[in-house]
C-alpha cells in the first residue's frame, strides 16, 4: 500500500477525474479504468483498489443520474426490476472477494474485460430503436429523444430472464472487482435485450450506485476501504462525470461503442499480464 502523500493524492484525483469522464460517457461507472490504474500503476492491493473504486462508483452514479434526469433516458421500471438481482449478486461478490488470491481476481478482471470488448465490436452497426414514436414499448420498454434519429424513438425489452441473470453476475463482479457492474449490464442490455446504448448506459448508471453500496460495506468491514485514499478519487470522479455527461451528448453511438471496446481491450491485456506474474 503506497503512502498517501500529496503527490499520490493528486494522482489519484486525476485518475478519478479521467475514470469519471469515461464512466459517465459509457455508463459503466469508471471502475474498469480506475482499478487497473490504482493496482498496476500506484501499487494499491487489488482489494483496496476495488474498495476505493466502489466508493467512486456510488458518487458517479449520483452525478450521472442527476445529470440525465428529465431526459427520459433512465428506465426506472426496468432498473428497479434488475436491481433486485444485482444487489443479491453484489452481496455475494463482497463475501467471495475475501476468498480469492489477488492474481486470480486480476485474471478474472482481464477475461471479463476481453469478453465485453468482443461483444461491443459485434454491435457497432446495430441499433435497437423503433422509429415509430406511437409504437407500444411494452411493460418495461421506453421512449426517449434521440438526436441521431431526429425525434422520439421507442424500444421494447427482450429476454428479461437473461437481463436478470446478467444483473446478478454484474452485481457479483461489481463487488469482486470493484467495477460497478455497468461493464456487464450495458453490453448485455444493448446486445441481447433490446435496449439502445444510451438508454442502457443511463439505466445502468442509475443502478450501479445501489449495487456498489452493498459491496463497499463489506469491503469496509474487512478494512480494505481506506477513506483518505478514496476521498481524492471520489472528488475527481464527480468532476470527471460532469465532463463525461457533456461529451456523451455530442458523441454518436458507434463512436461510444468503439471507445468502450478499445479501452476494455487495453485493460484486459494489462490485467492478464499482471495476473500471470
């Protein structure tokens, strides 16, 4: 565990700002970027890095949800249904994190990032929107204004059992790896459950705060969460989230998918290499 000098605190703050911007841009919380940085670059133990990341996920979720409120992107009904499964998985992940070696968690992180990147690349030119604004969204679907379609679009939820299973796994991975779970939920909701990327990102951002809280409590109880190290990261994430929200309004869905896939590939390679040492 590195000593928390002013220089280290500033680096953590800067890393948090970058993770917050990317997390808000993609709806995945930023932990997938922050955990490898804290672990590989600054030398934080993986469990401490995960605990710090979960605390930033809670802060980022609040900022992003508030910033997207009123734009109809957050699907509250779908989010509350999936959150039940996500919290159950999160509680289990916080417990099982204490049973795995650091190298095992690093390899798992790398594999998850690699699989998600592959899924995103297969979805570059596919969209889940119905251009008829009068079409029925069903019980859990929704509508929102999409700039790319120049109007209101509709979407319907498909394969709800798969979405629930993915939310459970996302909650487990969230606590285990400190990544918020959006990195699992957003690609699954977009690729197989009929949710457009922007709506999936906004709904995930709303959910991950609750999911991360359950895991963060368990890490704190085991002494893995260092408040003095988490504070600059949380402040940085809050600032970065504001920047990411503004960038997300201008970026196309295709570019967002490419950005997510590219960053996840880099993270996967780094974590897999570290886990083999």
